[in-house]
């Protein structure tokens, strides 16, 4: 490629000077030989790179410095590209056109070629990462959650394997309107969740496995799964697939475990990652989730109203209004024992010179008749080499499940008896709602390679949800924040 | 049959929309912010899962650089 470009330039340069063509062609031929056998040590790269005849003249140490202008170390770039840091330098600084020889030399204090230290060896061996994160959530429905978590892992991107672990504790304190309406006391509960994942790349395939366990006093969830991905079209198109099985036990804290109910979820995922251009990447994805078993909440009771009385109970009716109108019967929530859930989503990322735009869209439908759309946007700005700042916007809108009723009415039966609807729920997340979340975050790089990388991440979001057809409340405001410390060494 | 047709159409569109970007042209794609995995941290993702009637869409897509 490099040699070819030289050949094509020669005739242009010699246009109209026909008597010089033969010596120039001979010169070009000699240059080709020199290029192939002597001039370019990284032959494989030279076969595909844009012309950059000056690159070999630049001392290796300077090349590495230039590469480090972008986020991440030269080594990490090298692992992504499976080439040496010097080659990455060429990519970073010659995106379209060859540059002049002086362009890469941006650091006057850099050592000269004669005194330059040896270039760092290509990164190999595992790297470890760890993070500690604390999140806090609060909303206007008197639900507060504190969630500290830790995670860590090892990854060798050159060898193509990784293992990761994550442990989280949720401390939930709730006195929501649903709890108060059933005359239940405020409660506090602790959930423990741990997960482990691993993957290995056997080019062009990457296979992975995951396991998750989540435990709280009245709920136990176990999940196992596997992933498969592979690369096509020079890694410009990467299909991936995932499967997981979740086995849950659902009960009440005052109920022996033998009486708990079971729930099983099989989830499938299929997607394509597409390289859309030098600065754009996207993915299309299909998700299927098939839930079977006990899908209701054992603590949830549904107020029932006399026939014809439901319309009198408007959206946002207070606890007192509901209690005045409802019948004495207050059955448990009862939902279908099967739910097939589907989502199609698109994810897009575009990198500008010093910012990244992220767009995500999900369309959702399920066998209960619920339709939803979720849109998300992030715009990540690089404010210097050590600071990132991003605004975040999320919008979710959904309809109701087919059996949703704000106020369920009793069904007249023979002999004046009253029955209750077979399917009934008080879960307002199954009702029509719209949520807007606005927030942002920042990442501060406290320390960069060489040595341990330390990042401080802070995110904060506020949001509001409007319920247009639910009892007790018509809106809920929430605030959420996360503080995380991440290290890579 | 409809499913196969859908998969075929999506694959064709995906292939058509897919650029041929060489490894040495992927400097921007390799930037950490270009990773297509779910952008939400574990905490917010859990909150969204509870507060929304929809699930799925958390991208299993890998790598920003397209080279995994």
C-alpha cells in the first residue's frame, strides 16, 4: 500500500516530463524493495496503513507519548488493536492524510532518539480492576435505598480472557402508600446480591458464562447463563447471543420456606454490533424473556369495589377515599402465571473530537398487552485529559396491561353472591405511566498510567413519574446518586 | 417463517449499513466511552427495572473498537 502510493505519485509529479519517467520508475521500484525489506519493520501494518513514510524516523518513546494523549494507555490501545503502540500512534495521528515529519514531535522535552529509553514492551498478562460504589435512592413515596457494592476482576485482553465478581447490598426502608394503605408498618429489609462472570476468546469466537445469586428474607433468586459472540467482515459485524435461566423462590418472611412459590425465567438475547464508520458504532438487539410461575407479589392486596362504584374512585384517590368506598374483601394480587416479554433495542455511539454521543432506544411488548418505549441520551464531554462530564436524559412511556383497572369491581354472581376478578393487580408499574429522568455525571481521573489508574465517578439523577390511572398517587419524584472509586492496576 | 424472514432482512440491512473500517482506523472506536454495554451503572439499572414495566435492551454488545 505504501509502495503503491509512491508509484501513483510519481507519474503525477512527472506529468509532462516523459523523459524522466523511466528513471523515476526505476527509483520507485528500488524504493519498493527498500520499503519491503528494510524500511518498515512492522510489515503487517504497512500493508494496510495509509502512507506514513516519516513514521519510522520518530523515536519510539515519542510515539508512545503522543498516543497517551487519548484516554487510556498506549498498552490498552495496543490490546484493542492487537498491534504495537508505535502502530497505534500512526493511526491516531494519521486518520486520513499523511502528516509532515514534524507533526508527531509535540513534546520538546522528550528525549532524542539517541537517549530515548526502550519503548515499553507490548502489554501482556492480566490486569486487575476493582471498584467500590455507594448509591443512594429516595422518592416522594417514602422509599429510601442505600446500596454499597464492590466489584473486581482480572482480564488479559491479549490472551483473551476475563473473570469478574460483584457483590451488592441493598438496604431498603419503605413506608410507601401501598404499605400504609394495608395498615402495615414501615419496614426495613436487606438484600444481598453477588455475581460472577467469565469469558474467553477463541478467535473469532468469544464465549462467556455468568452466575448470579440474590437473597433477601422473602426472596431467593439464582441465575445462570452463557454468552456467545463472534466476528464477521473483518470485525465490522459482530453477532452475539445470550441465554440465561433464573430460578426464584418467592415467599413471606413469616412463611416457612416449604410454602414459598416458584418462578422461572428463561431469557434469550440476540444482537449485532455494527461498525458504522471510523467514529460510529451501533448495535441492534432482540430480547426475549419468558416468565413462568408465581409472578405476583405476596404482600400486595387489591381493594375491590361494589359493582358500578369503580368510576367513583378517580386517579390518585386517597387512602381514606378508597377505604370509604371499597368492600371488606381485600384479596391478594393475582396475575397470569406466564408472561412473554420482548424488546427490540438500538444503541448508537458516535465519537467527536473530544466528546461522545450515546443514544439508546428500546421498544417493548409483552403477552400481557403492555407496550413501552424507552429513550436515553448521554453526551460525554472531555474537559481536559482528566475530566469527563456528561448530561443524561431518559424518557420512558408505557401503556397498561390488558387486565389493568384502577378500581376493580366485584362481579355479581348467582344468588346475590359477589365474586372478584380472576386477574387483579395493584402494581402501578403495570399501569400507564410516563417517566422523565434528567441528570448527569462526572469522571475524574485521579491517577493515570504508569502505575495504578484511579478514577472517581459521581452521578446524580432526578426524575418524575406521572401515573395517569392509578390509586393513591398520580406522580412520584425520585432522586438518585452514585459515588464510585475505580482502580485498575 | 416470518421470524426467519425478519432475521434475514435485519441481517441484510445490517450488512449493508456496516462500514469496512480497518483496524488502524479505529482510534475513535476504541475510546472507552464508545463501549456499547449498558451505560447505566448497576444501581440505576436496578431502579429502572423496578420502576418500569419493561425489561430488556441492556446491551450485550461488546467493545467500542469493534475488535472485541
